[in-house]
C-alpha cells in the first residue's frame, strides 16, 4: 500500500502510527494549496523578497535562489518555508497576474484552447497541408503585421545552388518567380507555360548591377545622374540622349569658340554673332564636324551654310596646335573647261553655238544667237578680273579652234561675244566670222555673286 494518495500525493496515516496529527496536517496543507489552485505567476524564475503565506508560483526552466533545482514544480510558501509540489498532467489553475486559465500539459502551463505549434508536421488553414507544402493557407488575403516597428519575411536556403524564391502561379502553373534560384543572384523571371522561363532582371550580388538578359523596353524618359546632363556632357559611363554632341539633333549645339581645342567630338553649329575664333571665310554661319583619335590630334570640318563651301583643318599638339584651313574642291567651286582642265569656278557660263549652260551656280544669263559667230548674254556681271576669265576650245595640238572678241556693256549688263576663224601671222588675229564648233564651248567666268543674306532663322542652322 502506498504512503500517499494517487492523485494529489497526500500523506496517508499508517495503522498504529504515532504522531498521526503530523501526517494529517501535512495532507491538509497540500490539499489547501492544490484545491482551487491559484498562481501568482507562471514561468517564474526568481523567488519574491517577501512572499505571503499560501502564495503559489509555477516555476520556469531555470529557477534561482531558494527555487534552484525545482524547475517545472509548484513553489508554495506555507508555514514560513517553501513547499515544492510536482504537478500532474491535467492539473488546472488560474494565473492571478493576467486572469488566464491554465492547464499543465507536462511541459508548460498552457492556456486551454491554444495549440502548441512547435515542431508540428504541418499547418493547414482552411485547407490541408502535405509533405511538400507544410504550410497551406486558403484565403483571399494574408496579413503579416508589425509588432510596433518594422517587419521582415525571411526565406532561407541551405546553399547558393538551392532556391529561395516567391513563385506566382495561375491554376498551379508557374508564371512569375522572384528570388535567388540556383545562385545568390536575385532575379525576376516569367513564363507563359511554366516550362520555358525568361529572366527579365538579374542583379549581380558582387556589385549590385542590374542586367536585362531578355532585353529592355522603356516607354518613358530616362532621367537622373546616369544620363548626360547637357548636350556636351562627357562624364564617363553616362547614357547619351538623342541630340548629344549633335547626333540626331534637329538643332546642333552652338560652339562659342571654334578654336576651343577641348570640344568633344561631335557635330555643332556656329553663328556670326555668337561664335568667335578663326574661320576659313568671312562668313561664320556654318556646321562643324569634329573627329579624331584624341584631343591631341583631331580634325575640324566646316561647311559654310551661305555659299556651300567646305573646309578642313587639323589640330596637332606636336605641330603647335591649329593648322591652316584647307579648301575642298568640288563641283560647287570647280569646273572642267572646254579643253578638259579643272579650273576654279565662281559663276561659270558655257557658251555653245546654240545655247548656254550654267554648270556650277545660277548666273541668270539670257542667251541670244545674233548671227554667225555673234552671241550675247544679257543680265550678267562683268567677267572675273582675278584668276582666269575666258577659256577658248583648242584642238589636240593646242591650237585655238576659234578666235574670240569679247566686250561688256556695264550699263545694259550685256556681254557681246564674237567668234571667227583664227589666223596666225606672228600673233593670233580674227579671220572670217564662224560659229563655235559643234560639241565645243567657250568657258566664261564672271565676278562672284555677292554673298547671300543670312536667313532670319540662321541661329537654328
């Protein structure tokens, strides 16, 4: 027979026992503690300084002081000393500190109706979990709220080659995934069928740089310090905009000084009132193209917008800086004369027997064949006084095919040309009148036209 009762471990009085009142009092003391059990605190670790007679505490895992070594027991202060009682599963008590009902589960004083979720196999909320999806929630929304400050959702993986991600599905078929899948690089990828995946963004964990392996379409305007701030911004690594350095611009950047040897390579414009420096002509309205290998050796091209002339010069540090302007000879400032030679051209007229041609720039002459070997050109300027002015067609021996006599009337702005067979008697002189031979012509070079007026919108040139 046991010396204590099976439920509350109350001491029993043995037959013929002396001092029966002692055993009886011990039993009443325990019964007084456990009947209608109330607790001053749960998971208590430190004994109170002045405990009251009859107070009971449910001890925690590491009690100290007078409670040392009594983890998980009930500590009752009776008769001026501590009485330690080991609870049995199912015992109930009221925690006075918060008014909660408590039940001893064998390891903790739990609140009835609550479930301990430590080390459970899985949780299904409005659904059933399985061996792969240990937590399943069927709900229109899930809220992860803060506890007074911030909040983090942590997705941890064992190794870099594993996957830690959020997968978005349609009908349980993957459509988008974001996270670290197969590496430690954060990526966002999408799929139309859960089979073929395309990575939209990939972030290198070593330097934080973003990549767009599938391409990138931007419908807005890029701004910020990663984009050039002006049309002539040369900051390395910045993204160029349309119009920077004149590329693709409707109006090219304006050069303040054409002699500035620090200008970045590109396409620019110059204007008479705004641009200073050394120009190849008296007209400063034009377009400038700068290119080369470095700022110590580069080339400037200058196209005059008024007379269509083109010039080039080179900057060479080793040669002392800017070299002289050079002129490009082309169909706008040269002509091939009647004898096949290339000549400088200003306003040129080719005079044939039955017509005239203005091959370089418009002269506006009115041609008349008066008679055999007699031609007039009305509304023309005088012949050029500098350089060449007239070229007569010659045969393959260099002999003149015609002899020309030319007179200009400044009042009527008319040029008279008479041709005749050439006669040599120690010098060339006029013979009988004759026409200019078929297929041949006389080249006539006039005084250059006055420069065109600069258009009102020249600032935009």
